C-alpha cells in the first residue's frame, strides 16, 4: 500500500507475532499530523501481524491521509539488529524513526521529535517509553541522574563504569511522566536531556546513523540477542551526540516481551568502541 510522494521522515516499525499491539502502534501514527512515510516489516511465525483486520484498518487510515505506506515480510529471521539493518536499507528518508511495535504515540509526538532534532542538530533524539501501570510510583533515586542539555548535545562516550551510565534509570516505569512534571516549564514545547540510551522510539539523522555504522554489526551477533539499539545509539552519541526529550508522548503497551532470550547483549558482546560494523 502506497500513497503520495516520499517524505523526508520515515517511521520504521519492526514487528513479530504482535497483531493487536501493532494495530495499536499504527493507531498512534494515524493520529499524528507531521509528514512522514511508514514502513512495517514483519517476521511473524505465521500470518504477518500487519494482515490482521485492525492493523489493515490503520494502514488504510494512514494511506487515506496521503501517507506513503509499505508493509512487507522479511524472512528468515537473523536477529533484531539485522531486522533494523534491513529497515534502514529499505528506506531512503533523510530521517528515520525506529518505533517498536508495542508503543502508542500521543498526537504531536512525531512532530515534536522532528522539531527537536532540527533545533538540536545532533545525531538522534528519543522519546522514552512510559509504563503507565507504574504511574503512582515516584522513584526518587532513579530520577536523580536527570540533567538538561544547556545547548546542543555534544558527542560523548557513556560506558557502563561511568557515573553517566546511571541515566538508564530515568526511563524505568513511569519515570518520564514524573520528569516532565518536574522539569518542563509552562510554555516550553520540549526539553532535551542527557541519556545513556533511549528504548522504543528514536528519531535518527540518517547520515549520522550510517556514519556510525548503522546496524551493520548484526553479522557479528547470533540470531538471539538484545541491546542492538543501545549499541547503535552509543556509537551515534560518540560521533554526533544524542538526547532524550520531554514530554515523551510514547506509551509502552506493557505486553510480554517477544525477546525472552537476552543472554547475548550486543554492547557487551561487541563492546562500545568506535563506529566499525
């Protein structure tokens, strides 16, 4: 399914065995007003997730809104990193938003990410997913590493033995909601802050992602692995900088993971050095 000319931003959605979650994710995209294309790539064991009636309805809604929409199968499975590498290679957009198939975006989120990336001039910006079942939990210790970027994000190398690595706790549970309440002032469209990485919803400058090697490291990983997004972002941050933004606008559906085997963690297995693939 396609419609309209190619946009400068494309949303890339890898999916597997999640028809209900994918339909919800697509419904969030259908409510966005920013200009973007959509590419969904499926690796389900049976029928593709995008073939379910709810997902088809949302794909049609996106097409009816004039968006260029593609839904494809990509088999055999060679792991998460290879799937992301395939999506990147299948897109010619100047900016690519990797969106997991279990994330609903509130209206305006894609446009806010796009505006922030333009203003900040870094390699990526991300909207950390929020687990709203934890909304009543205020985790003071996990919120403590928060630090705004006072200007454009600078390249930085954040390693597991660095104090900055503790930033990963900022994105636990509903922490982004509580950070927004504390740090986004009235009238501010968004706030950029320092991260270790961002999971689930990350907008890259394509040139920066490719300069850092993209996901070409997939060849050095077994099929079953995790942390490929962490490694890619760390490499982009080292060259071009990166940031999270508040408000997030990304809601985690909190469905069971489709990646139960996390024995091989890409940043640990391959290290966090350089941009080689």
